């Protein structure tokens, strides 16, 4: 059997039976790359549009035929099986693609193998001028792979530190900083690793480097919590250890903070990262306040943050399973469930399925349905939602849509830098697309009448991301549901006045 190898992490390279093959025609290389990544059949029309977007159909098909001829000539073999409508790599070939090797290693938890496989960014230095669709496809794929590398490195650092292997942790943390020098979280990992190795001088130099990057590139000061890493003893507001629990073959990241009598489980929206939330002083303030009421359990839903990426769109049923797995792993028999924004529908599903595991339910800025219909007018239309989604993804990696989620923070460069870093760490443009599409299609209205646990719904009156009417709808349809309207325009619960949400949580603690 002939063996075809693709090296796509870095500038693309092809090998046939161990022999390196040079493809002078970039579009021939691009076609092979696209077929290898697809892992199955691709329509001729898709390939032609991708590579010759401005050509008419007849011209594009003619160029495609010539490109297939060039591939056959370069490899001395018929690599592509072509029908009148589809293209795919010959089934008889033994195909190895390093991007797949990398992702398989991530999936099975072989993180050392994964980071060693990732020798460069996807198609680094390779471009097709005038082929915008191909460039966009490559960009989304590149960002998805970089996101998984970041996640793998973060997990490796924690694993090596826990095992007492600070030297290896330093190697991984140095690479993490190299991926994103403006990430304060990455610098923190490296500072901790140097301290664990007993090299305080190196930790101080890294702290200075972090401060310099933030000042020179972003014009923002160092977060006091980062400087506090060099202080002893360890501060109570520093992030606790991240742990993992497996559910359906997926590893979920979670943390516990505090030790009060009431367990409080926070279910986040579509963006979360259990470690990077500690970088923001407002988040830390909220976490500290809640952990004085009870034991706070934080986690990243499947597909985002430090939890495993998944191919399928995360449904409300999947979120309910994630909640159950994390509660069991944390040893929580009964808890107060706090669902924020898009996390709310999964909480509603859990409340219906497992009422015996709940003290109550608090929903903040949440909704029952992701898009508008005639009988649900408090959401965006399908078309409006997709327009917003495309705008968000187009600006991913910057402080995308902060004016929608937290208008009071617009112009706050430190907050904007933190939000941009959180987006990059939480997901990638390609990966988050499925999450957002799942939200758009969410509908739990049929479950609301079946919620039997005490429920409080809080919503800011001027919320731009999810209109307050969505909260009123929830409270009206849930038996005994109580609606609390909170002044302000910010969607994020940790921005602005935190008192109403803390008071609602405290009331459940008092009922216990």
C-alpha cells in the first residue's frame, strides 16, 4: 500500500512512500491539503469555488482538471479519485496527516505527544492570493489548532507542577508565553513554574517582562494579583487547583473555592475559562464574595475553556450531563445552581431531570429560546442572530462585542485586553461557531412548567445581549418563579453592582 504523509503544521510538506514531493503549483498543494483535512469526499463545485472564486464555472472546472493532472505528474500516481461531481483521496492510500495526529493525541490525553507533534502553526507561511474563502478556512483551522495547543500546554504545566517536575513545567510555560506574549495568564504560569523550581530571580524577571509587554503594547498596568504571586504565603484570591472529571469520554475542567455549608454551582455562558477568570479583579471580587456564602464550584462546559473540545454541537442535554458529572466529582449531594446567560437552558434541563439534587435555581441574564418566532418575540431573528455571530467571529481575538456584553467597560484598556485574551483561551473562531449555532437553535420553553425547584430570575433592565423581557418570560412560565429587575446595561454579572445576585444566592443559603 502506498503511503502519503502530510505535514501541515508549519509550511506544508508532502511525502510519498518516505520521499519528499515538491509541488510548484500552490493551488495543487492547496487542493491536496483541503482534501486531506476533509477526510472524505468534496464536491467539485466546492473545490473550484475555493481555489478559483472569480472564474466562471467552465473555466474553474478546466483549471481543476489541469491541477489534478499536475498532482498526478508530481507524485507519479493517481492520488485523487475524481467522479463527475466529487473528489477525494484514493481510498487505497495510507494517509497520515499531522494535524489529525495532534488532535487524536489531545483527545486521548497524550498531551506530551500532542505538543511535540505541533511543530508550527497550520500552513505557516503558505497563502493563496485572491482566494479569500481558502484563506478564511485556513485561518479558522489555524486558530482552532492553536487553541488546542494552548489548552494542552496549560494542562501539561499544571500536571508537571503537581508532580514536582518544575523544570519541564518551565519548558511548557515558556512555549505558552511565546504563543501569546500579551496573555497575563501565560506569564503567570511561567512565574509559578520558576517559583516552584526555586528560581525567584527568574520569576521576578518574568514579572518585569509581563509588565513591560502590557505597558508597551496595550498601555495597561500589571494586575496586582500577578505581582502578588511573588508574595508569601499564597493569597486566598489566587486561583485554586484545576481538576478534571471524565464524562462520555470528555474531560471537564473544574475548581472549588471556599468551604461553606451550601454548594453553589456556576454554569457559564458560551465563553469561559476557569483559570483566566481569575485575572480580572471584578471576577475575583465576585468569586471571593460567593465563596464566603458557600462552596463555589466553577467549571468549563464541554467544548470551551480548559475542557476538551468536541466535534458535536453542545446541547442543553449535554450541559445537564456536565453539571451532574462535576457535582459528583466535587462530592456535592445538593447545590444551588446559578445559570448565567446561555448556561441557563442547560440548568433548566438539569432542574427538570434532577430536582432532588438542587436547593434552588438562580438564572442571570438568561433565556428560554435562542432566536425569535411569532410566539417568542424577545430574541433576535434567525438572520439577525447569524449577522451578530459573524460579526463576533470576525473580531475574535480582540475585545469582540464588549460594547454589547459590558458597555460600561468600553474604553477600559485593561478590561478589553482581558476579554480579548479570554476569548482566545476559551475557544477559537471555528470551534465557537458550533456553540453559537447550538444556542441559536436552543428552545427549552416546553420544560419551564416542569421546573419544581425554587427559582429566582435576575436581569439587568438595559441588557443589550439578552433583553430583559427574556427574563420576565422565564419567571412567568416557571411555577413560583420570582423576577428581579436589576438596574444597569451590562450583561456580565460580575460588572457593575453585584449586590442583587449575591443577595439572591444568600437567600437560598438562609433557607437551607
